[in-house]
């Protein structure tokens, strides 16, 4: 910028030449293509949100939020609470998820296979199951009604432990550490065993190896996991509403949902734009901090086998810590969920157990004659729809995510391209699902030229699903890809393979583990997420999450919980299947 | 304890005017003309409607209650040639869906059975998305406020309830202002009106009835209400004092029911919830009872509306459904009305008797909300809450 300006004609000529060169690079073409797809799937709905807040009569929503007597309660305090929760969730998830990933992948602790499976489950459980598990232990007499185990034992529980930021951060962490765990475990599994052995031969301690060899290598996965956990932490509504409202602890998400549900949509959208900006800033800052560090290519084509780390005397305490963690985040909430679908009275574990809500026939005395869910043909139909939707979206988002992350990690075209793709592909996370769903109806509900209206079709569910889950697939794709050394690809180039051939034949198989992880995340997200599909799934095409919602809004809590158990079982089965599958796809990691 | 509402809230954050996310493009004008004149079938006789409806064959109903399933069975038994497809969809979701469908020009419902009156009237009826139809058969027996601008078939409540197990001699709260005193500090529970529309309607009504609130203050304390800075009337002052007195806000009605109703509590709280939830007392082990003698009023009643979706392909069958939902000519409304004949809910027809097991509407003396007036000040009340 400090050089003397060149004559104008030359600049134009040079720019034109640069454009020509750039266009010849396949990654640039690919980048432009994927950017176009993301523009339709992500930017357009977002523009719709912004546009709404700028329409006549809606504009004062901005001053209401930013400069009015309400701003304190509507924006500033909720915003700092959201950032606090997001940060706590990100840090907590990284520490716990990273620790468990290390235990499962790097050590020889007995039962680590089971540990690894259990650690992926909390993400598949609904957030309220964890919040409820917390309440069943810590609930005090602030609200009235029943109290938790501790109070019943005569142990006083202060409000700060029963309600507000501490329990919310704890339950959110318990819910989302799975994300970090899955991403970091996938990255750790690809750490080159030679490097670690070399370090150990030079006398480095286990800790030192972990810190100096493994940690830098998994850095991209750690960052990705932390960002996802942060975004989930700030956008989660259920947990803050359940555990925060009694002490009037509000976050941006509770304010946003409140504004929308009481009919003040434009204010809700302003808040969601704020939410998006806040998260985007955090994300930008974190990539600046970690961006200076070169990523470490660990899949070089020359990899060696790893052996597990011997923990010696530390074996037992480490194993105990790991088991305690998964017990309290997986086993206990899972049991709470199953038991609550069996209770005769809503969530009253002392009222006796019944299988009625699972297999019973219609009984007018219970739940207004609703049949047990396994006795209900609609559930079968919904289960099939749900699984099909999950798989389709996982595959589509996986392919798109791989292409996007390829551009992000490999592009040597214009600098702004990977950055833009990175941010754009992260944004859907922060758009409230229902707003995204409504945007899709508005966008694809009416016929576009020769294309028919997609309203009520499976296709619109898939499109919206891909848009909503692209952050997962891009993040997991990026962390997987940044480990693949360029020299592998260069050999393919020398052998004459084109871009798509390289992606299909070299990159995809090498990153299979990371991609599977992303695919499972997407699948689980689609299967359990309600807010996106609630508008898009027409009643003629039921999905399980919508049925849960219907049951619960009618206060058929047990039936709702039973369907939730079905959702959790599907999610967990998918996780198990995918692990088998990825084991087969990556024989060189079979010792992990 | 409960978590039904959690899903409810989390998931369906109940959008309303979602014309919004118009996909970046220019929002298309609603496919149908705004609140145009009466429909050509509004004057048709029952027999004419049946004939046309059989030709139409099917009719799709969005209902905010799952009881539509029973209605479906009864309707199809009464009109064998017509297939009623009932969908259980919450009011706030219906509003979002109806708006989005109208915008995309693809209406998929013919009838909406819906609450959330202030938003329905100002967004859907004023926007021409829902049209009114009053069957001539019931025009005489439905009071005007439930015929216009949209027909209602019953009223629901949000009122103060207490634990009759702990207070067998009747309500411990004779005047709402008692709730602002030390005795009830931290022991009043309600759903956060900043999160749920029906509770915002309740708070709005208290503000709207400021004169009655001022009078009740005088009765209880023998003095006029003193308004704080920035407080405009007695209703707002009550809300402010209630918040300052440790009002406990929760996320869901069931949370209120369990807190107030759970038996075996020494000193249970009181809370605002639905009178008809008393029917779950036995099943859930609650002792909920309506706080009837509370001055100036225990709470609000609000209507459940029946709207005709503009642009429907089954206008005749839709009108038959509306007629059916009003109940037959008997005192209880017969099999058609049976799913809605619940103690604590009130049929609007003057020739029907209220269900046994709950006091009469007069005795309840709840404030009946006026959807249009409520809609006018609702946003201001919501803003006021945000400054507390």
C-alpha cells in the first residue's frame, strides 16, 4: 500500500491477467461454486432476516434493542450472560472432551471402547434430560413443589447451585463436550505414531509428548470443537429457560425466543442478528489467535502404528475420572429419561412404573386415551421419515462440507475466499432454527420459474437440513483435511489426477474418519432437532421430533419422553454403526 | 417437575409474523385478497353445504389441541362422505405456518382452530388470512363478542390457583395486592410473560384494568396507590411490586401446576395457571383449586377461535366443520362438543350449560380479554416488563 500508485491502465491490465490466472485454478472455480450454493442456502435466508428488521414499522426494533430503557434487560445483560455461558461451555467441553479423547485414543485403559461410545451419547440426548437430571439432584425450594435428592436428605442447596449460570454452564458442558470429544478423538487417532515414539525414545515424559506432539496436531480439532460448543452454548434455549428463569437469568436466546413467541418478531430478529455478530466476532478472534500456527499434516502416507501410552500409577485415577464423567453425563441422564417415560405420574418416580406409554392400548383414564407409542402406526412412519431424512442430509451436507473445507484449507486463490466460506458456513448455527425454516418456506414455498413449489415435500426438508447442518460438516471436514499433507495430493497430481478425482480417490478416503464423525453429528442433529423441521414437516409427513413436541405440548409427558428415547436410540445406533464402518475404512488405525 | 414445555418452547419458539425471513427476495403479496367481503357460501343452508362438501371430499383442520382426533372420528361418523384431516399444531406455530403458506400462495389448511387471540385478530384476521363464518344456527345464541371479528366456541382461563390440601378453608388470597406483601415474598409462581403470550395477555389485562386494581388497593390498605417514577397506573404498579416481591418465573405452565399443586407441602406457593388443569389433580397428585374470591379478579378468560382459511379449496366442508365444532343443539353440545366439555373451560353458547365440577363463569368473575384492545397495549406492557 505504501508504494507509488502504478499507472491506471497497467493496474487494470494486471487485474485482468490475475483474474484469468485465478480462474484457471480449479480450487477457485470450486470455491466460487460452493460459495454460490451457500449463498442460496445461507446468505439468502440471512438477508431475509435483516431485510425484515429494516422494513417500515420494524425499524424501531433496533432502537428498542440498542438505545431504550429496555436495552439493559433486553440486550446488554443477556449478551454478557450469553458470552459467559458460551465461553464456559467451550472451555468446559474442550477440557472434558479433550481429556476423554486422550484417554480413549492414546491410553490403554480397560474398557476405553465403551468409554468412547458413552462419551458420544450426551449430544444425542435432549438438553432437557440433562437439566432435569441436575434438578433431580440439586433442586431446592425456590419454586415450590418437589425438591431434589440433596434437599430431601436434609442438605441445604444454595440458589446459585440450584439455579442460574453455574448449573446452566455445567449442564451445557455435559451436553456438548461430545462435540469436542468426537472431533479431537478423530484427530488424535490420526497422529503419527512414529512421531510419538521418536519423542518417547528421546526421553520425553508422557505429559510432554501429549503437550508437544499431540496437542499441536489436534489444535484444529480443538478449535473447531470449542467453536461449535460456543455456538451451541449461546444458542441453546431450553437449559437457560429451565434453570435460569426462576432467578431471572436471561440470555440472548431466551430473550430472542421470548420476543418471537410473544409476537414481537422484528425485535427477535434484531437479537438474533446480534447473536450472529457476537459469535462471528468470537470466531474471528479465535482464528486470529490460532491462525498464526501452521497446521500439522499428520496423514502423510508414511504413517506408522501407534501403541497406547502406559499410565503407570496414574492409570487408576485417570480411569476413575473418565468413568465418573461419562456416568454423570450419559448414564444418569439416560436413566432419568427412560424412567420418566415409565412413571405413572409425570416425572414422579415414586408413583410407580408402567409400560402403558410404550405398549398400552388406548385407555381413556390415561393421557386422554393416547395409545402406547410402539402401538401407534404413525410412529413407525415417522421413524422411517426421520431416519431417511437424517441419512440424506448427512450425505448431502457431507459432500458439500468436504468441498467447502477443501477450498478453505487448499485454496491458493484470492485470500478472501476461504475466509468468507469459513464464516458463511458457520452462520446457520446461529440462525434460530424456526426462522431458518420460515425463510425456506418463503423462499422455496412458491414455484420458482419452471421449478414447482417445494412446500410439503421431502426436498425442502433436505435443503433446509443441509443449510442448518453445514457448520458441522465444514468444521469436521476442515479439521480432518488440515491433517492431510499436501505431498500426498501432489503425488496424485503427478500421476495425472484431476481435482475431483483427487478429492474422490485420495482426500475422501484419507479423511474418512473425520468425515464420518461429521456425518454422524449431522445425522444426530437432524434426528433430534425440532426447531428447524417444525414448520417444514407438514403434518402429512411426520418426523419423530415433531411428534415429541406434539405430545409434550398436550402434556403427554411420558409419551413424549418415550419418543425421545426412540430418538436417542436411533442416534446412538448410528454412532455405533458409523464407528464400525470407519474402522473398516481406515485399517491403518485399527489399533485405536 | 415437568419438561413438556421445554420442548414446546425450545422447539417451536412460536414465531408469529414471519413474513419476515422472506428469503432475501421481495416478499410476495399474500396470494389472496385481504379481508374481502363475505364468502358466497356464508348464507348457504346446511343441506346445500353438505351437498357441496361431499363433492369437495376432504377438509384439513389445524387445531391447537389434540382433541381434534376425537372430533375427526365424530365428524366422519356424522358426515360419512367427507374426510376430515385433523392436525394438532400449537397456536403460535399455526400463526407462523398460516402466514408463511399465505405468502407462498400454498394454503394447506381449510380451517384453523386456534387461541392466542390478540395475535390472531391483528395478524391473521386483519391480514385477510382467516375469515369469519358464523353458522346461522348458532348466531342467536353466541354473544356478539364471540361472533366478531372471529367465531369462538369456548373460553379458557389463566387464573390464580392455590393448594386446597394446605388451605382447606378456601383461598388464602382475598385481594391480589396481598401478593405484593411480605407474606407472599418468593411464593408466587407464574410463567414468564416475556416468554409466553398467554401470560403476557394476563399481565396486559391487569394493566388494562388499572381502575379496578386501584380500587382493590384502597380496599386492602385503606390508601390510594402511590405510583413510582416511570409507572403510569395502578396496574403497572402492581406488576412492579409483584416482581419486586420475589415473583418466581418459570418456563412452563406445568411447572406452575406442580409447584402450586403438589400435595404434602407445608407452605405451598400460589400461582397463575389454567382452571381446567384441575382435571389432572388425581392423575398427577395435585391439589389445585381456583382462588375464586380474589378481588378484583382471579385472572382472565380468553377465546378459542374457529377461522376459515382464505383460499381454501373446501369452503363448504370448512363451514360444516365450524358448525360441528359449535356443538349440537343439546345442552352439552353432544358428541361433537364432548372433547371440549371440560370443567374449567366454558362454552360460549348461552343455551349450553357449563360442565359440572367448576363454578359458573359469573362466579369465576374473571376478566374476559378484549383481543383488539389487548393487542393495542400489549407491546407497551411487554416493554414495561423489560424495564423491571
